């Protein structure tokens, strides 16, 4: 029983071509996070939603946007992917900032 | 500059022996620490945590020790089993709530633990 689902698991996009990554959850958690993890690096928080309130990290590039149409779904939009955006993107959820539950991640390749 | 450091990218331990994974942090505002375990092609899964008001927390084969004065924590796994082979991430939180509060979690780069038969 998957609790945090990320689709697709692998995504290939072209340089500059917009791409959307998807995350859904069956936990009914009110907080959803997006992390970026580059090879051999620590996962880095991009932004999170607390209910409908969007909270952007100060150093997250403008190229990254997010949408949360309802409690269950959250999307990561990369408007103009560059080669440096190739990474694993992890979605996580929590109930009021308690322990975070992670999805399996989407590995993004930019060609 | 990394606020959470795991200086050993990999660690090899014989099955049945003790595995000790280390983590150092620099931000004195961190007050909650977590360990996550990650298998290939899966997301990190929560393993064990410790609040800064404690110096030890135990859960079965897993024990986390916190030395606040040294800004150091360690995860002990005993006895080590083949299924423990994974990447272990140390994470820290400086806000209310063990999930990191509004600042989320700050992760280390991970240590790849390999349990040898």
C-alpha cells in the first residue's frame, strides 16, 4: 500500500522544455514537501505547502514552481530545465511537521 | 557550507558485528535529529530520532547517541544484518515538530553501509 506516490519514476526532458513532476499521498497529511537531491549530495528542501500555504526556500530558483490543487496532490513544475537541474526529486509529507514520509522519487534527466 | 556532515561516504561491516555511523552538525539551533534509511530506487524511510533533551534513544537493534557539547551524534546497529545494507542519512531540525517545522529537514550526504556476510 503505497502512501506517497511519485510519477513518473524516471523522466527525461530536453533542455528548456517545461516538465511537471507529480506527487500524491494517501495519508491525508497536511504538509507536503519537495526536495532536490543531486548525485552524492544531501537532499535539499525546495519548498513546502502547509495546507494551502506555499513556503518557498530563499535559495530555490524561480525556475521551480509548485502547485497543490488539493490535499492529496502536489506538483513540481520546472519551467525551463537546465542541465544542472538533473537530479532526484523527492516528495515528502507530514502531519503538522511531524516525521516526514518520503516517496520513491523521480529521477530527472535533462538532455 | 554543510550544516550536517557525514564524513564517511561508505562503511563496510561484517554481519553480526556492530555498525557505527557518525554525524556532525554545526548549527547550535538544531534540537531534533533523525536517521533515515534509503534502499536503491526507494525514498528515505524514517528509522529513529532523538530530541536534544536526551542523550540516547533505543529502538530494538538501533540506538542513537547525541553529544550536544561536541555537536555529534551516532547511530549504532547491533547486531548488523544483511538487510541493513543501505544508505543512511542523518537529518536535523531546528523548529518545533520532529519533521523540521517550517524550515524542513537539513540532511547530510549519507553513508553507504555495506554488511558483509
